C-alpha cells in the first residue's frame, strides 16, 4: 500500500522515494550572520515536473473482471486505464492513482474528478481539489531553475 509515511532512501544530500521514484537534494548554504540560520537550497524532481498523482479508494460492489478509471484535472480529460480485478472479491478496496499533466498550469488549487467504472456496472466519481505548486512555471522559482528552491520560501 502506498503510504505517506513510507521511508525514503537517502545518502549524503540526496534522497529517492521507493514508492514514487521522486528524487530530492538538500544543500545547506553557509550563514553570513551567526544570529540567522543559513538557507538550504532544495531540489525536488516532482517540483521540476508538474504531474501530480490523484488517488482514491474504491470499493468493488460485485465480482468483476475489470475496472476502468479516468482522471479529469482542471477540465482536461485524461486517458482511460483498465485494471484487472479478477483476483478481488466484492467489498475489497482498490486504491487507484492517476497522474495529471499540469506542466502548463500555474501554482494554484485545481478541481479534479476521478471516474471509476466497474466494467458492466456503475460509475463512481471521486471529486475534490488539489493544490499544485508548479516550480517549473512559478515566477517565484524562475531564478533557481526547474525543481530548485530555497527551503521555506513558498
């Protein structure tokens, strides 16, 4: 199961998430004033490439061989993906994740709908909003380059 508390693999100033594959780095900069802590220059591969993953839990209502899911993010309809559920039983919970292409969007909150359909059955729509911090297009981060920022800046 994907969990926010899953450990990351870290060595030196670099870390990699075994769940998402996201890479990160943190480089401490020297402080010029002994009374003010130094800044940290931070890299995030997910900040460099704005493709948020929207996930939702879905309970199977019947024994079905397939479930399909399609994400609509900020009005843009994504592709439909199919999942084999033949090994599941009615009542089992599926955690379905879909990735949105938000590379052209600015930092903001965006509405989404994750439509999950039991093939031959009904459709359930999971709706909500997601906060996108797009470091690739946000002018606040433009001086640092895609994915780079100062810790605590935003």
